[in-house]
C-alpha cells in the first residue's frame, strides 16, 4: 500500500456504506468489480468501519463543508 498502513479504522456518517462493507454482495452495484477489489484490499490488513453521526464528528462535519464548496483532490496527512 502506498501509505504503508497496516491498521485502518474508517468512521463514516453513511450507514449505507457501513452495510455495504459488512455485506459486500448486497445491493445492485454497477461497479461490482471495483467494489470487490476494495473489499479485497481491506481484507489484507486490520480494517474496521463504524457509523458516526455527522454532527458528532467535528472533523467530518468540517471536511463535508469544505468538499461542498471546493472541487478537486486534496490529501491531508492530518486533519485540517
């Protein structure tokens, strides 16, 4: 992996995404092969996903506001 991560915990405000990771074959996926590759990648290291309400996560709330007003790709190594 590019960042050499061995452990990743993803918190998301999308319960649909959490359910998709817990049951990868559910739902009509138009990009099913890409999704299978993503699942395979997360199986190669310690991965956990959990749901958090957006309002309870100040970082996620700030990032969502930022994305809503900006276009393009930005990578932060720490929360902005």
